[in-house]
C-alpha cells in the first residue's frame, strides 16, 4: 500500500489488480488490471494485466509495482493509468543486470523509491537491485547468494529479502529467512 496524500493505492495480489481508495470517502475502485485475469499486458487501466503484484511505491507522478509472478517491475502513470514494463520480462527468471526488458528478476517482492531510483528486494535471487527510473538501468546493489553475511555489495548475503524502505540515505530490509533487519548504505552498498 502507498499513498499520494489523497488516495491509497493497494497491490491486490490475488486479484491481480491495483486498487485505489479515496482517503476522504473510502471509495474503492480498480485502478489497473482486472480481477481474476492474470497476464503481462501493457495497456491502460483495466485493460492492463498483472500476475500477483506484491508491493507498490510512488515517486508522486507514477506508481511502481513488483509484478512478482511475472518477474517484472511495472510503471503506472497516475494521471492516465497507463501501465508499462520498466524492467524484466514476463516469465523470464534470472539475475541479469541490464536495461529494461533485458534485466532479469526472480520473484521480486519489496520496492521503494528515493525519487530518482527504485530499490527492489529480488527475493528468490537473495539480492537488492537498483533501477534508475529515467533509464530503466538495473544493477545489483547488494547480495549475491543465499546465506547470511554482512559486507559491501555482492560480498553481502541475504536469505529471501522481502520488505524494503528508505530514509533517503539508507535502505532497511526485512531479511525474512535470516530473521533480521538489515541496513544498506545506499552510497556504498555496505550491508550490516
């Protein structure tokens, strides 16, 4: 769930939709996707398709969604409800760094934004990925394999990182199977 101050936007995972709730009235509507209909179609509003969207964040203009079972990061323009794929490719699992649909994810779940970049918990890859919003360039900020190790960048290890948030300087990650909360310095990739 994320808020723009006027509305709440909810990743309704098992309905494969993004829902909108007007805070002042409690009115709920389907913002993107169609309940019970999964897929990976880029389109406007209810014509778009998702497959188990898990988490959602905003930069104030757009929503960004981890489309978990499609292994993609999707972008929704709030003003128009246009849905596009920012990174990843439907059904293509991997850990490849690259631009846009060349990049690969493995069940991405958590997502947060600092306004310029997105940070994604690439859960089944045990990595934290960085996406430059303006270009769609995806890189690995931290993590490399399944385990537990503090360190910098790919020398750190996670076991199924899920939730992620930022204070602008650091990321905070729920390292689910390690039963810990991890801190990542964004500028250096140092994990503790």
